[in-house]
């Protein structure tokens, strides 16, 4: 593993401010990103972590994944950044055709050093991690492994919460827990669950983060799916809800809307319809849409398309009462986004190769397109 404070051949940062976005910027692609509290943008790739200055004109740190298992197309890395931006958690799959196990490694973004490593608990060594979450205090890690995936079937999943200090699992459960998000104080873990038999509605549950016990829950309306969960800066649990009833006979007939619940008891606070004649993308996996909310400002973002022109790609930015704030036109399907701490900018990342685009939310202007690429072994 290497750590560099300046630009090298390992990573070339291309700034394309106010110009058309270029296409394929090389391999590998940026797979996830988030902002630090100081306004730095952290971009995650299969080869390393790149910290970009708030001015977007230089890279201030590169942490390479030298010597760590390489990602594969069918089993990619998963990344998360702590709330204070000082710690990153990265999942590395087990090497193909090996007897090894998957690894979750922690990286210190103040020094560039790799710290503790963990091995997700799962019955099979080649289990794939689909979800990874750090508690706001970075003292707990949630991971969800898939250890048997079947075509047309639900698969088998195992969720684990690990104590960072001891490296030991606090609780383990089998079953499909979707859209995990920790409460602001780290004491609860919110997830959505499905009735395995398909006889009951989808639910949102608040779990005790230390034990996994269900503390309280709420059922979603019948014939409704949940496409994402996120915690907002004004202490709301935000979700994208999608009708799937018999009236949804075509794209756009039942656009995704928003719901907001109280983290304290999951009481419904607000529900708003989405933009007419739009639909959202399930881009991160079969269980996720490109949905996220800001930790600092009362804004959320969702990747959508015009049902009448599916090749037209947008990011819908809404306030945490569900009212529209901005509709951004993007070059490609957006699979992840991140809000700057001052609430003025949103960075978006495409599902395919291409630059990260940074927009000014107030007027929708694209202020930069960032490409990270280079000669990476």
C-alpha cells in the first residue's frame, strides 16, 4: 500500500470546468464518493482512495490498495466514509480460486495508513458483501454478505455488526435486511425488511445497534416498495417509495415519491409524490436506487429518467419536506451522489465510466467534471 500527497502517475486528476464531459476516462472507474467536513471530495476506486481539495483543482492524498485483493466484475469493492471524514471502510473480496476470506479494511484519511482489518462472518469463504455501513461514531461496522445467490430467487444473506475496538461481531442474523442506515447517535440501525413468504407488506425496522433486537417498526402501504433510506441533517429518516400496484402499467404511471419518518418512533412525518412521468434507476444493485441525503443540509437526491425519453438522465434534488429544489441534467445514469458541507454543491457519479460531475444546486450549473485515471497496475 502506498500513500502520496501529490499527483503522480498513479492518479491523474483531470479538471474539465465548464466544458462538456468527456467519455471514457480510462480504467478503473470511480465507484463511490463522499465529502469530508472540510469540503474535500473523497473518491473511491478499486485501486485506491483519492482525496480532492475543496477547490477541485488538485489531489491532496492518494491511498493505494497495493497488496490487497483485486476486485472482480462480479464481486466489486464496497466503500464507506465515517461521518467526520477521518476513517474509510473498504470491503475487498476474497481472491478468486483461493481459500481466503473476504476482508474489510479501515484506512486513516489523516495519515493514509491502513488500520484494522475484519473478516465478514458468512458460511462461505467467497461470500460477497453487498452493504457496508459505519456508525457515525465509527465504532461499529455493519456488513451484509450474500453467500448463495440463485437466479430468480431471493438468495441467502447474513448481516453482521462488528465492534471496531475489539474486532469482534456483536450480533449476526440471517435474512434480507435492506437499505441499512445508523441513527445519528449510533444506537439504532434502520433497515427495510420483506416478508420471506411475500404475504405481508414491506417494513422499516429500528434495530438495537448493539444487539440486533427490533425496537419498533412500521409497515409500508400495501403494493409499495422502498428504493432507499437515508438520514437527513434535520433528523428525519427519508425514503424513496415506489407504487407497484395494478395501475402501474407503464413507465411513469407511478413515479417514485418520498416519505419521511421520525427516527424516534418511525411515525410518518411527510409524504410527497415524485415528478410526474418519471422513474428511478436501480443502479447500485437490485436493492438500491441512486438515492442519498446530506449530512449537513436539508437536501436529498435521486437518480431518475423521463419515462417518455429513457435516455434522458436527471438527478432530482429535493428538500427534506419533499419539495423540489433542483432538477439536474446529467450525462449518464447516476449511481451515487454527495452533497458538499456548505449545501451549495452536489457531486454525482455515473454508473458507467466517465467523470464525476459537480453542480451548483442554486442554479443547476455544472461547475466541474473530474476524471481520475492513470496507469494503474
